[in-house]
């Protein structure tokens, strides 16, 4: 089996939509879900049968051509993304019946393109190819956020598009400088040649890469626009932004950092950037009343935490980072998907929605997800946070430790505020229950959170291998360059 | 007076900020002018000789880095239907349209086939000379634009464009997958190609075929974009 | 000769771009931004990149200005 | 005198310096426009100028004086002494992508203006509390 299918088949699906449209609106919806389910099964099968990294050559062998690399860490992301997108699509099958989008056929194309580009970002080993997938992901995300064509949505799409265009200019600039000074686009060759460059040029390239990717990975101070996007877009779309797109950008960013810029000064800078980012996001989140905006700030905080975890550049902290990433993706998927249904039902996006809400099922799973984000023991978020704090404490970075604990405390304030709202003794409306399929989706995701929390040893080997592969630059180079 | 002062502070601060940024970048760039080094491009030029394609940029775009081009086509595809999504109009009347004069209509009708011919030429000879699918496709779209501007009744058949677009998109990926099966690499050149055929219209294996497919795809996407943009203007 | 032509074109393109940006009248700004694209085409030809020049001429300058003009028709003047 | 200047300008290093100065000047104009202008069309024009500046910088610095365009012609029958084709291919891709994003942005802006009557970035405040 080959990893190219993860990119080629969604693209093929997108191009071939007019054919599927012949079978009516359901034709597209069901064939899209079928495609995603088969991709998920394919990723499982690849994972089970994979005994070493698979390198997939496109047209000509690297370093001249483009190759897709499927190793232990990228299979983790491929499985995660296909799973989340499948869950989202299944949820949407029922959601769309209550709120028909104008052209829902196109919605499935966008989701598939998003999936293809997120996987492409993770697998690609060529920096210009990464730029192309960066643009595909970007352009599908712009359209998704403007999809409803309300003033808010259009404003969000427009702001997203302008920041994205600026980010891509800086990314092209960085790629141009890399090519001019190293004469190659292959990640492994760049990483070998990068240390020999003049320090000025290195600084410039890393600055441009930081601006280009920083605008996309939602890191302080380049994240001023993010909350507007989350608020303007649909809650259902936010689930994909928060759980899939940002995670793909984060992986690529840190992959590039490990390959090109493993300098202590630079990563220390990223470390404190992440901590400050988290602290600021959590403080600002306290005052928010709009739910989408509030959870957007919570996402920013978690991205800060992930920045801290990945910038430590140790296998333990990267393991912690992968756990946090997994837990955050699952929890945010649950929260935003349930919010999508709740907004639909109660026609308001304010925090007081939780006072009116009358659905024990939704209340319980949202509480579980929030507690997991907070890092309560026996839930998925705890494992990562615990490992991270432990590794920070071992490194002796006590200021950082203090910052993170402070941020977590602030985080807990607004989560418990929400939980308080949920249990307030106010007049509640009629009982609201979801369809079976939606319940099943949310339940699967929540069970994932609980299962990882109770029994992290089930996946600990896999994640530990993944993190050691992620930081192992030498074997990545050998894999990529030894192929010809 | 007050407003004027406000404008000048914005201008001044943005001027200073961008000047500072650009000067920093400039000083670094000027101190490190890149020297000519042996790059991946030179190796690709050497490999080019056994492709039977005269234009090395075409080989790089379509074959060596064909995966980028597939992504680029996807970007164009998504953008085109995003624009369609945004600008689809409910009414189709042309009430406010100014009637174009006779000379413009005649000129457009005369020019239309010539521009289409030129577009097809640029598209099909992309592997032998300057040009290719992207440029040829856009030239064809510009012919469509000319007809839109000049004629009141010109309307692209959505169905035909859709069929062309779908056909082109599917066959691009399919050629890639056939390459995966036949020569064991996605978008691999599975048709016979060597330098002795150079100059023939069908030299270079899959290269001209893919570029023509790209041309069809780009031409139909661009025509759709043009139509969406112009139709919007008819309706308000 | 190429050095002098380059210098001249670069000065021209910067001046055109600056006028385009600071121009209060939008139609003029759009026409001038077309000028920037055309100057870029000249530069690409000088740099022996005919493919890029053709693409920039057709896509960047051609379709790009069409899109700006459409936008102008709908978005209205600067206030 | 004039010949001296011409010869000076034709040196490879000087050409590269001119390219860097010129394209960064253009980049400065674009960045300045992006920061100072608020009308949506002006913002897109500024972004376009910045893009073109980067493209010119890349193509210009990868260009070697005396080498030909990377294609066979009447006088060239083999692939030697040619400019690097990869930057050309990359910029070709980037131009098309840039145009697609621009067209999409304009279509958002048109639709937004139709709904709200706002066409300046600083007026866009649907989400301010």
C-alpha cells in the first residue's frame, strides 16, 4: 500500500464531485464519508503492517524530486486526522438536515481538501511542496470560514485570507532564500547544509519561517486575528480548524525547527513565547462571554502549551506534547461539535446558553472534555500535562513551571464558571436530545479521552517511538537521502 | 486639520516600521549575496536530456515537480468554486447592461477564434517552446472574457464547462495513479520518451498530455471565474 | 547594457508602485498596479525567464487587473 | 565615462546588488501600503506588490549573466549553459496561487460590501464587543 492515496483520493474525489452529484445531495455526502472511512481503515492497516518507515517517491527520487515519508510520527498524525475528519463528517450527516447549507455538496469537497492538505503537510519532505499544501489548507479554510455568507462569516474569511496571504509571502521569501543559498528544496539536504550558512542569513530565514508559520500556528504575538476567525466561522468549522488544521501546521513547524534550527537560543525563545502566549490567552479568555471566542482563546492557550512541550527538544517532552495534542484534538472536537448542535437549537452563542441547556448527555461530555483540557487525573489531558511538568521540573526551568501552573489555574477559573452555569438552578427549556449517530460520534470521542486517561500504557509505546522518531534528525536524513 | 494630523501619524508610523524592517533585511541580504552554486536545478537540467522535452521549465513543472502542480490545480479548483459559491446570483436578467456597439461585437467575433487558436497553440506547444497549460488556459479564458464584454447574449454552458473541468481533473489524478501502477511512482512518466523524438508534437511521454489537461482545467476554471465575476455585475 | 536597463526598470517600477499605493483615486491605482505587473514582466524577460514572464503577463497582470476592476465596480470609491 | 558606468553596472555583483536593492525597495512600498492603506482594494494591491517583489528577488538572484533561458532553441541543442529552471517553475506556481487567493479575497470583499456597505479594513468590526 502506498501513502499517496491519502492525498490523491481526496483530490480525485474533489475533482469528480459533479459525477457524485448525479446521485443527489446524499450521494456526495455518503460517498465522502465512505472515502474518509476507507482512508481511516487504510491508515490503520498501514500502521499495523508497517515495520519500517515507508518512503514514497513521486516522479523522480529525492533529493531532486518530491517524496512522501511515512514514519512512526507521521502515521500518528495521519491516523488522527483521518479519524477526526471521519467523525466530523459523520456528525455533519445529521447536522445538515436541521440546517441545510446553501451548497452542501461543496462543503464535503472542502473538508476532503482540508484532509488531503493536512496529510500532505505532514508527509511531504520538500519545502516547496509544503508551501503548496500550506496554500491548499489555507484556501479551503478561508472558504470554510466564510461559508455561511453572513457578514460575520465573510469578515472572518476576509481577515483569514489577508493574514494567510501575508504568511505565504514570507514563506515564499524564506524558501527563496533557502534555495538561493543552499541550492536545494529537500528537507534533509537543507538540514545538512543549514548549519554552514552565515548566521545573518540563518537569522533572516528563521525569522521569515517564524512569521510565515507563526501566523498559521496561532502563536503570540501573531495570533491577534485568530479569535475573530473562530467567532465568525461556524462552530462546526471551528472543530476542524482547532483539531486538524492547526495541528498539521504545528507539526510541520516543529519538524522544520528540529531539522533546520535546533539552536538552544532559538528554541528557548520559542519556549517562553509559548508560555507567554498561553498565559495571555488564558487571562483574556476570562472576560469572554461568546462561547466560540472563549474556546478559541482556550485553543490559543493549548497551542502555547504545545509550543512549550515541543520546544524543550527532549524525547520526554515531545511525548508529552503528542499526548497533549491528542487530548486537545479530541476534546476540542467534542466541544465544538456539541456547540454546533447547541447553537442550532438555542439560537444563541452566549455563555448563558449553558443555563438554558437541558441535555444531560451533552452536559456530561462537555464537562469531561473541559476537565481533560484542564488536566484532571484519569482523563487524557492529565497524562501529557503531567509528563510535561515533570520534564520541565527536571530541566530546572522553575520560572516556566510557575508560568504554566499559573496559566492552568486561570484556565480552571473559566472552566468552572462554565460548569457552574451548567448546574445553575434556573428555568430550563424542553429536553434536547441528539440523534443516535451524533451521540455515537460524541461518545466515541469522549470514550477516547477517558480510555487514554485511564490506560495511557495502551498507546505509550507507540507515542514514545513517534516522539523519538520526530526528534531523530539523522535517521530522517538517512531515510530521505539513502533512497536514491 | 485634526483628520490630516491623524492620517499623517498613521502614514509616518507605518513608513518608519516598514523602513526599519526592510532596511534590516536589506543589510543582511547585501552582506550575503548568494554565489552561484551547483543546485538541484542543474542536476535536473542534466536529467532533462532524456525526457524529449525542449523546454526545461515545462519538464520541471509537469514532471519532476508535478506533484506541486497537482496541488496548484487543486488550489485553483477550490478558489474557482469558492468564487462561484460567493458570487452565485439568483436572478439572471441583463436589464442594466449597456448595449455594445456594432464594431465591438464584430471585432470580438473576429478575434475570438484567433485568440482561442493562439491559446490552443500555447497550450499544446508548451513542451517545445515558451508557454504551456497555465498560460494557454488563461488566454482561452480571456477570449471568453472578450465575448462576455462584447455580446449581450453570450453565456457559457455550465454543463459543458463542468464536464471539461471534471474530465481534466480526473484524468490528471488518473494519469498519476497509472504511473503508480506501471512505473511504481505517482505521476511517473510511463509513456516512451527520449531525446530522439525531440521536436515531435508527442515527444516527452506524459508531459505534453498532462500540460494539455492542465490547460483544459485552467481554461475552464478561469472562464468560470470570469463568468461569475461578470454575471454578478449584471445583476445589481 | 543589462545593468543600466535593470536599474532604469527598477527605479520605474518602484516609482509606479509608490504612486499606485498613495494614489487616492482607485481607478488610477489599479491601472498603475497593472504597470507594476508589466514592469515585472520586463524584468523577468531580462532575467531570461520567458515562462515566468508570460505567466505574469497573462495571469498576474491580465486576470489580476480584471479582478481589481470588477472589485472596483462593486466596492466603490475610497471614502 | 558613460562606457565606464555601463561596464561597472554590468558586473555580476553589481547586477545582484541592483536586484536586491530594487526588489527590497518594491517590497518596502508594498509593506508600507499594507500598513498605511485601509481600503480593501489597496490592501490587495499592496499584497500583490509584495509578492511581485519576492518573485523578482528570487528570479533575479538565481539569474546568471550570460546563461540562456532553460530551453532548447535554434542555437542551443543541449541543456548546458542555461539558467536554473527550478526557480522559474516555483515562481510560476506561486503566481497562479497568488492570483487564485486574490480572486477569492475580492469575491469575499464584494459579497461583504453588498451585505454591510463596508469596504475598508478599519470599518470591519462585526465582532467587536
